[in-house]
């Protein structure tokens, strides 16, 4: 097999949560272009339909599931439906998460902490248990990619909502732990740790936080924020045979902001 062939994903099946917008959409499109059929979930039907249509344009099969993956019951149903209707999954990308709210710790209620921390970790656990567990049981191997963040270890100044840092740190260690458990089954588990990317959500945030955003920009050695399409090739690598000896690793893609 040639080097380029190791990156091809023909006849592979991907399940990605939160795959209709932002970084999730770019990863879904990249893996589809590399040859994978795709199951994607999202809460918004319009964006789900648009991304599904773009994946079909590559000639790939798509199962689009409208589901709030932060809800444990909905997440479980989406995973079980996928295995029943789409067949075995070769690649799992646990993508959903975010800060959502910037409440300082001293002002945050226990209920809000639980809800927002859960938003970043619950679906990762459930999807890994159900879809990743099926990889283990099938003895076919597989690839799991968890989307963590540089916030798993780096604290951004002036931000509230520390449930996000705590949740992403949990994802990083969950990645390492499951990688150790499942390596013997041929299932690799790695994490992508993005810095600041100009997704639609971040573009909206900048409209009311321009000074803070410029402060972050000044800390990035590359001198710019990430473009969403720049994450796709890294996801293809971790999903493919090119990364077959890589597991339990954190892949930082941040323009160097994590160096300081």
C-alpha cells in the first residue's frame, strides 16, 4: 500500500456527533471526501440537511439524525439507531461541546455546573460505550477521535464558564484511559485539541467581545486564528490507516497559542 492510499477511507463508516456546523461539519466533509460514508447528528434540521446534501455530493451514503446529543436518552437512541440501520461503525468522532455560558465559578449554580459539564462529557462517554463498544465486540478494530481543546490544560484569561476547562480536561484523560484499555482490540483512541478557530459561533461571539478577541490574537505565534477547514486533514489522518500505531495521543492544532 502506497503512502497516499493509507489515508483513503473507502468502505469506512463514520459516526460524528454535532456534525452539521463548525469544526464538526469540516471533519465530516473531509472524511467523506476521503471515502467514508457518514452518520451525523445535529439539533438543527436545516444545517443537518445542508451538510448531508454536501456529503452526498461526494457520492457517499448519509444517515442524518436530528438529536440533542447532550440528552442521555436521545444520545443513546441515536447510537443504537445507527448500529441498527447503518451497520458497523469504523470511525467515531465525539465532537459536541463548548463553553456556551461564561458564568464565573463563584456565581454558578450546581445545576448549571452539572448541565454544562455534562454537555462536554456525557455524549462522549455514551457514544464511546455504545459505538466504541461495538468496535471492541466485533474484533474489527476502529478509530475513535475525541474533540478536546487546548483548554484541557491552558487557562484563557478573563473567561468565565470553567466547566469548559474541566470538561475538556476530563475528555483528555478519558481518551488516554480508553486508549490503554482498547489497544489490544485494535481500537485507537486519540484526541484533537483545537485552539481558537473562526467558526460561526466564534464569529458571533466576536461582535460583542472584539477587545478580548484581539487580546487572544496577540498571543498566537502564527498571527491568526484557525480556519475551520484546517482541522479536516488532521481528522482524516487519525481516522485512517496512516495512524494505525498512534493511540492515546493529544493532537494540538492551535497556531502555537499553547506554547506560552
